[in-house]
C-alpha cells in the first residue's frame, strides 16, 4: 500500500479472501473500507517508522462469512525510487488465540480445582481431628483408670485398640 493512503498496490489471493474482496475491485474499494474505523488503521500506518506488529479483529469486516478472525499485521516501511510504501504481512492467528483462551481457561479450572481440593482436605482434617482428640483423651483417662477401675481386663484391651487406632488416624 502507499504510505499514508489506503490505496492497495498489490496483494495475494489469501489477502483478498481474508477481507472478502475481489482482486478486480482493486482501486474501486480499499480493504480499509471493510472496517468501521479505517482512519484508526491509517494513523497506525503513518506511525510505522519501522517494523511493527498489530492485532486486528476482523469481526468488524462486513460480509465476513467465517465470523471473528484475528489478524496479526506486520508493517515494514519500504522506499522505492523516492516513493514510500508499506509492506504488510498478515497472519491469521485466530486458532492460536482460541487455543490460548482454551489453555488459559483450563489453567484457571485446574487452579480452582486445586484450591477446592486443598479446602476440602483442610476441612476434612479438621472434622476428623476434633472428635479424634476427644476419643484419645477419653481413652487415656479410662486406661489410667483416673475415675476408678474398669472392672474387666477385656475393656483395657479394647481401650488400647481404640487408642492405638485413634493415634494412627491422627
């Protein structure tokens, strides 16, 4: 394209397809006519003193059959016989952006699941430890017969089993 102008000098077939243009429309219609704010893009082009990369959402492109597409534009100023041009390289990065979104969502889901697991384990630990402390305390009191004899030696064996199991769980 000519610097400071939306006039398209030449483009490949993929470019015309991306912007839903006909190669025969060259000169009659610019690719910027497909955007709601072509002046914004022209301002970007004027500022391109060196190579720069921009991302553009083609959802604003009229008659776009495939829906939203994201295009990365690399602008390189070129001088030929004292005429200034901008060489544009466009890459359709829609799939990459979709994959990044999917990966970001999966990461957020994994972090959320990990947090839920941590909270569950903390709550479960608390819910188990509280009654186990009581069980261990009561079995120690009974094993030491602090409130009097148990009466049957089999009870002491049971208390030792209960106390040992409780400490194991703790």
